[in-house]
C-alpha cells in the first residue's frame, strides 16, 4: 500500500510539472496582459510554442487523475466516503481541465488572425464553450480544498493538521498575492497558478507519505 501511495504521488507531481510546462508555453506573456481579461495576452505567441505547450499540457493533465488517487489514499483514514468524494470531485475537475487546456492552442491561433466579425463571433463561442469549463475547474478545486482542510483538521488523515494551510486553493491565492506584491516574479506564476499549487501540494504530500508518516503502510 505504501508503494502505491508513493507511486501515485510521484505521478501527481509529474502531472503538475508537465502541465505547468505546457500551460506556461501556452500562456506566458512578458507584459502580463492575462490579468486584463480577454485573449490579447496570446498575441505574438508562436505556433511552434503553442503546439509544444498543447501536447505537454494535455498529456500532463491526464496524469492528474492518478494523483487524485494519491490524495484519496492519504485522506481515507479520516473518512472513506469523504475521501471518495474528494477523489470524484478532483478527478472530474481534472478531466474537464484536460478538455479546457486542449483548446488553448486553437484559441491562440484564432486570436492572431485578422479581426473580422466572423472571427469575433468564433471567439465569443469559444468563450462560452471553454471558459465555462475553467469555471468548473475552479469550483472543483475549491470544493476539493474544503474537503481536504476538513479531513486534515480531524487529525485522522495521513496528513498533520498544519498541512491544511497548504490546501490547493490557498496555494493558488498565494500566487495571486505574489503577483500583486512582486509582479516581476508573479507574472511567471499567474499563468500556471493551479499547477504551481499542486506541485507544492504533491511535494509535501510525498514527504509525509515517505518520511514523516509511519502510518502509511
């Protein structure tokens, strides 16, 4: 069982790295225009860069499902049904997220075409069909974080209670705070905030599974 916990945690960590690399290639803008809304921040991103980012992001995002199983195993001692709910909600969110990130290279190409009424209409349809999915990812991350905090604070999970402050939603908010107080650093975190959060989360989770928690057998 401990081997399963560790392997699934490593795969979750790998998912955050691969998806983070992909999303950075797809979204990073040195002018940080992603904070202004719309898709202007994608102007000037090369087709090669978005194509490479597309494959990193899509294949990396699929691995998050295995990472969700790691979270379930770590939370299970605090409550089987609640841990199962955390798995189902997080897995659903990452499936939707994989669909969303798979669309980003296409919208990047679309916004760089000459502006016409037809292109504007296609961008509006994209906004409805795919940015709605991003909202779903944000909601599932929030619900997962709430379940994680609750189960961790019971003291019965495989996490110490203080690990509650490293829930994914709090780590995502930390990226936004860094952007506000240190924008030259934060502009590198903002486009991949969710992946940065889960990289830190899975790193700490693996530490507790391998070193700090003899209960994980």
